[in-house]
């Protein structure tokens, strides 16, 4: 259900499963922690980062104590906790956590492991939020180059990273370069995972912001209509991104 973005229906099922695992195996069993982590991920996707945070924190603390600081499952918990801090706009804490996670994953998994590459991208996003744009650009360019080399130029994850670099360039005022990257990313993501996939819609939203910044309102409105139609088709009514997209499109009128 969560894969279909039906979060309202999925949440009670995830809570029930988490409670069942805890009762059967105990609070510190790996299966229990996996269930709790999945529940926290679902809450985060719904925009409920405040509720997800204590679950992530507890899972990380237990995994560090029982499995070690650099166990792959501990590093996954660390990355999830960092993502939650980023969503809560605790940018300094998110930066500290991502930096630690990136260094550990490079050492344990290798610099070209997909999880290491994903951490580099999220670290770049954090630096962008902190307005450390030169550092964010360098990291985003490196992450994109690594994805192109490891996964290929047409892999969906590569196009997603292209969108991240475009975000940084837009914030730096390089609107022409950013627009070219957004167009390439959207063309690739439109093929796979599809025009109405949440990842594609997120990149389209950022492209709309660029067109607004260029004062190209007719194009921003056209893209905004596409964004709203896609969100209505693929996201449930209670999804937080639907409201964000709706407010933005209304501001273009």
C-alpha cells in the first residue's frame, strides 16, 4: 500500500505490524527494528517528521549498541535519521549526520556503492539548504558524475541526481544551465519511472520554480498544470506534496 502512496490506509497496518514484532521478538530484535524503521519511513513520507524522529532515534541508538557503529544496518538507520533531520529543517544536525554516514559508507561499502552515492546526493541537498552553494555544487557534480559512471547516463537515479545539481545551479543564479539540466532530467524520468511518478513530479516542481524566477509565467503555469494533474493521478488527497503543489500553482495566477 505504501508503494502506491496510500499512506492513510498503510499507516495502521504498519503500526500493527510493528507492535506484533515487538511483542514476538522484543524491542531490540533486528526484525522489530526493521518494522519500526519502515513505520518511520512511512510517517516521513506523509510529512509527519516530528512523529518519525523519536522512532528513528531509538532505532539508531539500539543498532549502534547491538550491531556496532559501522554495521550496514546501522548506517541505514543513520541515513534515515539524517533525512528526518533535513525534513525538520535541522540543517546543522543533518549535515553532521550525513557527513558521518558518507565517511562510513565510503569506508565500509566503497565509494561507488549505490548507498554511498545516495548519501553524497543527500549531503549535497543539505548543503544547499544551508546555503553553502559552492560546496553543494561540487558535491552534486561529483555525485552526478559517479552515477553516470557506475549506473549509466540513462539510469533513473542519474536523472534524479541531475535534478539535484539543477537545484543548486538555480539557487546560484545560473538559470540557463539549470533549465537545460531540468529538461534533460524530466525527459529521462518521463521514460522511467514515468511522468506521474513522485520523483518526476518533484523535479517538475523545481523546474516550475525556475520558470517563475525567470518571470516566464505562461511557461510556469503550463508546467504547473502538468504538475497538478500528475499529482492528482498519482498522489492521494492527504499527501503533503499535493497541497504544496496546489499552493504554488495558485500563486501563479
